[in-house]
C-alpha cells in the first residue's frame, strides 16, 4: 500500500496564482465580497499590498482588494469545494452595512450608524478607485518601491467621481448610502407603516415614464401630522430639502433631475454620472 503524501491533503484555498502563504490566500478568499475589505494580521496585509493584491485606503487604516485581488478571490472561491457564496446584494447581508432608504423603522444608536455610514462610504470610494478606468489628481498608483511618477501632464479623470459598477447594479442602496454618509437624515416608519420621521426616501423608479435604466426616485417625506408646505424641523420645505439632496448627490457622482408627479409632489430622478 502506498503511503499518502501529506502534500496530497490540498488546502481548498490553494489555487494557481501568486506565491502566497495559506494565511494570505485565506485572507483574500475571506475578503468582503461587496466592499473588498481584507482582514488579517498587519504582516499579511502588507504582503498582499506588496504583491498588488490589496491597497491601504481611508482614515481607518483598512485594506481593500485591488482588481487583481478580486480576480484572485474569484478563482480561489471557484476552486474551493462547497464554498458558500454570499449573495451579490449587500442589502440585508449579515455583517454588511445597510443604509436607510427611508422606509425602515427608526434606527437605534444613530451616532454609531452615522459612523458606520462614513466607513461604508470610504469603502465605496475605494471600490470606485480600484475598478475605475483612470486616476485623478493626487492619486499615487505606484506600488512600494515603484518608479517615480512621470512629469505632470493633463489630469486623468478621477474614477472616484462616478459610481462604480457595484453601485450601478444596486442604485437604491448606493444612492441611500451617498445621502446618509453625507449626514442627510432618512425618513422612517413605524411597524404599521405610519411615517414617524421626516427625511429622504429612496426607492426604485419603476413605472415612472421619465425614468431611464437604473434610475431611482428620491423624495422628501414628512412625518405624519406635519405640514409639508410650511417647512419642517430643519427649517425648509420639500423643495429646499430636495435641492440640498440634489447637491449632495451631484458632489458624489450622481445626476439628479427634479420632477413633479401627478399629485404635484416634488421628487428627484437620480442616475449615475458617466466618467468623461
């Protein structure tokens, strides 16, 4: 009987690719599917960055997969037998941040939720950067020890200025995150569906004859018993608050056009801006 070689006990994460340790390969495989955030020991993260598979980003010191890292993750998961894949949508996924669309109950711990929204927005900017087609002014794309940058020329379009493919695939989630991370308050409803807080509401624009592909509808909804025409607790009426939402979205890569519905209520139709 032939003795079994220990090397035959193959790690399910061991697939063709860069020469990585088991811990490094597992960190790639376990990276967040939606944001690409990688967790692991500092030495592991630095090694992945040195190989061009991850990049540090943001004020929280997090690391995110690059396009090459995402490709490796896909091959690792495809080769691992019985690997459970998370659903593509981050909405409602365990451990994923779900921004408020305005149709949920009031969130407990608003300060903690606001902090989580800021972190999720940082992660989304990193997704835009690593999956975009260009880099903007001041973005250093050199790896560790890479060559010095060439002489300054015309600035390339900044991919962080427009929504990434991930956002275009789930625009309601992405637009709600852009608003909430900017500090715009969401509306809220109680368990009976009664609106109990004034704020934005984001929904799919299905059935709207003016809406193009991937458009979402943003409204400013008032709590029951308040007077929309007379302003709200923020000192503005729907027109002013929607104008503020439009400015926020324009700053974050979205086009927002104002409309009136059949009941003369104002709303925005929001679509992703294209990279020039």
